[in-house]
């Protein structure tokens, strides 16, 4: 897969309702080629809290969450841009295709 250009990143939840240190949020991304994906961005602390709350010693999901140290639009965008440059094939692992042009 060639380099993919990111147009926009949208949090589904209001940014004001997101705890940047311990939360997760659904994200919609739009690419220049017309594709749109949804993915889950989360902090590691949030994953640990989910495990604790569920009384579980493990965590897995399909698709997996995109982990960021700080959950805000700038950090999520930077993580997505890095993935699209460094490992663009992972987009189909972390994201769910929503539409194409």
C-alpha cells in the first residue's frame, strides 16, 4: 500500500467529555482517496481500568484500539499520521472501513 494522505480526524464524542489520561473514544478518519474509517483510540491507563473493572487479567478486542499516551485530537491525529506513513497496511487492522468514493 502506498502512502495514504489523511484529510480529517473527528472525535465522535465531544472533546470536553473525554478524560485525556484515562478514556477511550471512537474516531472517524477521512482519507484523501475518499475512504473513511472508524477506529477506537484509548490510553493504556484506560485499558488497565477496563480490565480491573471487568475483573480480567487480559484484554483483547477486534479491532484493537489505537493506544496513545494522551487522548486529545492532536495526539490521536499524530498517531494516525505516523501509522499511515510508517505502516499504512495497519489501517485495516485498527480501522473499520465505513465508506469509499
